[in-house]
């Protein structure tokens, strides 16, 4: 029932959400994370305008880490199933980069697990984002305090 | 000793490589190996490096063994 995937194709958000609808559940919470145009620099506070993003994954390890997160989420929260899909390659502004769907008997646990999953994914799953601007590009470094 | 080293994102740009095979005998642990790579590819010195051994996050004390797969990267930024 659970699934973790990395794809270069556009993600069908509803498709992901509807793959996790077990009969004992009453709610699925789905996060649609997508490419942002305006990013404020952590260092300078300057707002930069992104033209497009490129995501790169260490695919085999990323899938292992994603599966680990799903297992941990199911231990910690009262949830039934999880779908985790990340896109790689070039993404236009507004295109979906990550979808997390969590189905649970009751919505509260699904919201909590979904938030926990995105935080952990951004901390541990080996995927990197490059922002491409009109006048340059930059690989984004995750928060160092959050290193695994 | 044959170790596969993988680079991603900023480290791939800094080294101009995605994958190299090292036959280095002087590196007994992962920290030594990263230091060796910093000397070989000076641009890596500008980055805060993290790494994994055989697809598990590692911290530097781990022994490096023949046929290990080691990835060198900066703090992850997916999502």
C-alpha cells in the first residue's frame, strides 16, 4: 500500500492521493510542494527571481531513505498508508517537485505525519536543488543544523 | 583497494566528475578520504561536505573498505 518513487515525469497529484485510500481510513492529507519563483536569500535577505529549478537525486540511497521515513512515520503516528513521490530534472515555476499523501483513520494524525515527513525528507533524503536565475545559478545547501 | 566515489550537485560541479574509482591505499577511514579529495579537487574546500558510505549517512570515523561506494555531497535540499 505504501510507495516511494523518484520520477522525471510530471507528478499526478490526485493519482498519488487516490492510491492511498484504505477502507479503514477517513482522510488523506496531501502535500503538493512546487517550484517557487521568488526566493529570499538566507545570507543577504535579498529576493531573487528563479527562472527554473533542477533537482538531482542519489536515487538508490534516496529511495532507501524515503522508505525508512515511511516506516518511522508509521511507527510514530496513527496512520495507515503513505505515498511519497519526488520529481527530478528540470522543473518550471509552479510545477510540483514533491507529493506526500498520508491516509489515516482520522485527519489529525495524517496532518502531523505529513508535516513530519516533509521536514525529515528535507533533512535526510539525498536530493539537491539548483536555482537557475537570469544571471546565474546556485546549488542550494540545506540547513547545516539539520544535518543527519 | 578499489573505492567508488560519487559526486552530486555542487560537488559534481566542483570536481567536474560524477563518479571516480580510487585505488588509494592511504585512506583508512572516510575522514581521510574526504581530506584526500579536498587536496585533489581544491574547489571542494569551499564546500561544507557530507558523505555516505554504501548508501548510509556517515560521519568520518567509519572504516573504508574495498569496493565501498562513497558519495560526497553538500547538505541535502530536496522537497
